[in-house]
């Protein structure tokens, strides 16, 4: 088991994936944006920086400087904003955490992964391709599978989350924000043990 050693004053990039624009608010594909909003609210941070095809907040958790970004490129091109931020701020990919929706998890579920394939998610796929590694920590937020496999996947993920599911989704979003804080403070192993149970 890896022992987590925190680098004093280290810098992290946390990314919530989604699509910009009012028409995409509260859609399944915007779960990453929603988790980022909750994390910002918990930290008293504002998305007041607009550069690198992203809006982002800059704050601290403990001794660590955090950039919390929402790419404005639309989901399938998320990698350009993420890699631009990594490059400009000289942040290594082992201090990148990506939060995004996952249809294979039930609404209200949340799962942390240390690395792995994109699993068919175009946002994380683009980030992996442009970053040149799949060794990227991720926070997967359950939005539920299609009830009918013939239902168009694009229509499903761009559909609004039903009001009756919002309470469960809100729990997952809150856990996602807490999990990110745990990763930064105590490491991915601790966060996985605590939140993947």
C-alpha cells in the first residue's frame, strides 16, 4: 500500500466536465460542472478567471493551491482546456482530478478511480488523448443507465435529470466534493477506502 506524502505547497488542477450554456444546465452530462459548483461553494471560491477555454477558481485547501476548472469547450473537446491549464501552471498529471458523469452507476452513487480507460466517455477520452496518459484520477458521478438500450445515448446524457432524482444526485455531488478534499489532504488511497465502500 502506498504511503501518501503530501508536498507542502503543491498545486492541483480539479476539473468538472460539462457543457456550457443554459440549455445544458441540470443535464446528466453536466454532473461534473455541478460537483465543481458544490466544491467551490464549500470552499467559498468564485469562478472568476476566464482563460485557456475555461472558467476557473483559484483557492487553497490546507497548504495546497487549487485550480478548479470548468472547460467551456463543450464536452468532446475538454482536453484542450485541461492540457492548456496543466501546461501553463506546470501541474503534473498526477495532481489532476477529473469529475464527470457515469451512466453505468446508479443515480446517487459515486466512485473514485486512480486511472483507467475512458469507458466510452468522450470528455475523459479527449483528456487522456491530449494529456498522453490514462493515469488520471477521476471522480465518477452516477447519473443512471438508459431504461431502454435503444434510447439514443446522446439524448439520454443531454436530458434533464428528473426532479425526483435530484435529492439522490445531490448526495453524490456532495460526496464527490468531499472525496476531492480527501484526495488532496490524505491521498487517493484514503479517499478510495472512505468513499468507494
